[in-house]
C-alpha cells in the first residue's frame, strides 16, 4: 500500500507547487492500510472473492482520502489539498486494486491446478460430512483437500457410500494428523459427545491444525449473522431474509427502469433477430412458457424462438434431466423419457442460445413486474409440482421474484447439474440478498456470456456458494 502511495506521488509533476509532501503521502498510505485491516482484508479466507476485494480497496481509499483531506484542511486551511489528495487516492486505488487482482489471480491458478492445497480432516462421516467432502473436492479453489473422515461411529446412509474413507476415531487424531500431514479440521455433525469434540478441537490447536465449524442451523445462517455474548456464552443473532420492504422495493423499481432503457436501446437488435427468425424458421417469432414466480404465481415467460417445431412434437430438451432429479430424490426408478430431436435446433437458434440473446424478450416480463433482472430462475408449472414433493426447500425459492439470471447460474449450476444445489444457491441468494450481491451477479453474467460467445465457457460445477455465470438454458 505504501508502494501505491509512493507511486501516486511519483506521478505528480515535480514542479507542482501544491505537491503533497512525503509525510502526508505516508499518512494516507497508513490510513488505507488501517481501513483495510479493519475490513479484514488481510485475514485468512477460504475463498478468493475478487469483486469484494476491489470494493474493499475502493472503500479504504475513499475513507482514507476523506480523513486526510479533513485533517489537512483543518491544519493548513488550504482548500487545494482536496484535489491533491483525491488525485493521490485515485492512483492509490488503481495500484492497490491491480496488485490485489494480480496476487489473487496467481493464487487462484495455484489452487485450481492443485499446487496449493491443505490436507483436511472432516469430523463426522454422516450426510453433512459427505456433503462437505463433495464440496471440497468440487471446489479446489478453497485450497482444502479432504483426506478423510474422523468418526468412531459413522452414521449409516443407505444408498450413499462415503465420499472418503474413515481414517479412525477421535482417539486416533494424533496418528491421523501425522500420517496424512493434516493442516485443517472441519467439524461437521457427529455422534461424538460435546466434551469429546471440544477436546478434539483444542488438541488440533496444540498440533497446529486450524479448525472450521459447520453450524447446526447452516440453512438459515447468513452473511448478516452477528455474535453477542452472555458472559462466555456466544449468542448468534440471525437476521430474517428481506423478502419485502424498502430494499426490495428499490430493487424492483430499478429493474423496471433498467428494463425499459435496455429495451429501447436494443430495439434495433431485437427487430433484426425477429426478422432473422421469421426468414429462417417462419412463425411464430416468440416462444412462451408458463412458469412459476413469486408466491407461486403463474406467468408466461417470453423468449425468442430457437427451435423448429414445438416441444409438443418431440418433448422438452431437459425432460430426462427433470425425471432424473425426481428419481434421484424420491428413490424411484428413472422411466424412459424421449430425448429432444437434435434437428429441431437451427443454426440461428444455436447462436441465440450460446449468446443468450434468446432471453432478451424477458425484459418485457421485467418491465411489467412479473420478473426481476436477478433472482432464482423460474421453472415450468408441471416441473414445480414434481420438484416440490421431493426437493428439500424447493418451495422456499418462490419468496422473491424470479430473475433473468441468478446466483445459481453465475456459480456454474446450469444445464445438466444438480437441482438440489441450484435450490441451495437460490435460497442462499434470498437469505443474503443485497444490492451489491446483485451487482456481482450482473457483472459475472456479462463475463460468462462473453465467454460463451467466444467459446471460453467455464466448466459447469455440481457442488459449492461462490463461483461463476450464464442464464439457464430453457427450451424454446
């Protein structure tokens, strides 16, 4: 950070009469470091969140600039210092943000390529423990490599074999840590007693092994959780998710404004697409599907037509996927479902889908208030009726308006991926919603659509809450 301040100082013209002194530059740099430290920018984290890092640097430089300007004006009475410090802040933000982006990118590559990994032990070989192991295996960017479970009484899960081996019980901790070079312990759900788990955690600290905990009510534990204390007893307060109120009212108002402006700006492009569809496939130009939105309300979601014929002729493109999701979660056998005929996809339709241009008519759904720009993707009525019976918390995703793109989609959960994971990501979005989260999803969606068009599509994932985007592929 001091290097950033020094670099900003060096870029000022040497003859500038009001050039800030080295002392004030150092004060500014120290102020930025202090604010970043207060915002936990230097603490160890399991995930690299680049957009959050950039926002944190912007906040720190702005706060430091405000503080230095205020102090300098009070001490010197010179108004010119405001421009000087603001310029210094702009350079500092650019340098520090670039530095963190470069370091984070290098670290991400090392994690994804397996060059950086910490052997991890999971306490509890039950359902939550296996889910934790699956997530770690599918998300190498956390840097935690699961070596196995520690559990002397594993919970039997019929039909779901353990993802990893059980390396022993709590009495074997020292041996397991030594044999597998364990650096981290994740405490999941276990049948072990409170005192046994407490002793296990303390022994890990003595061995230099860091510890993470999966909270009991992890389904409702959100980013806005706060910790108070009753003596030595921690009291975690959980804020209710914002499914109504001023924040969402502002969001939905912005949705309509942005949709109206975007429709006006993209009208020539949409008209050209409509003409191309008419010439290549005939009518109709638009395709409508009845979907389920907020509070279970039904609406017609619009798309540009991308296939010849109709779903009624050859079935829906993801019918087999839907049946598989139902079968997997209800323990029923998968019945034969006809696959959609590949010759229904036209070259124009394939391009529209790959570029997500077929989704543009949904801006009308946003404009009339049926959808939001960002939210859980809506599903077809007959699928919803099936999914609500077998998918845990599926109906909870209807607490807010459905969106053109969402947290699950920008995390790689689209196409032939786990519906349970999509539902979990959707509910995570609802329970941790903020305007900043919407901004992140919008930026990631733009990046992912660009990658799709250029052929650099990021691989889909099946498990894990912070990853990368594109709108779900529907039939139409």
